[in-house]
C-alpha cells in the first residue's frame, strides 16, 4: 500500500510527540502490506473499524489517537482524512 501523503502524520507528531513511535509503526506496516479487503486490514490491525464506503478508522496508542483514512484497494492507496488526539 502507498500512503498518499505523510504530511498529516508529521504535523500530528509535531503537536503530539508521544504518538511518534506508534504512527511510524502504523505507516511501516501499511507500506509493507498489499491489502485487497477490509478483512486483510484486520489481519494486521485488529482494532480497525469500517466507517463507510472506503473509510476506515484505526485506534492508535490504545485509543488515545484516532486515525481515519480513505482506502482504494484496487490502486493500493491510502489517504489520511483525519487524525485526532482523544
């Protein structure tokens, strides 16, 4: 999978440095994957949730952060749509 842009991750890490390791690990797993479905994503991230058509949410740092993405499985592309600190 390719991450469309990692700028939102970098900006979030700048504001929340405690998230750096967890977000870097998430990005590393994503880049090594070749998911074809939501079920494939769940194989790597058990706590991923489906929000709607092509929209998924990951709990980061035990739920202290929530990363929402849009996924195009056919193009192997992920776009970060939202990243919040709870």
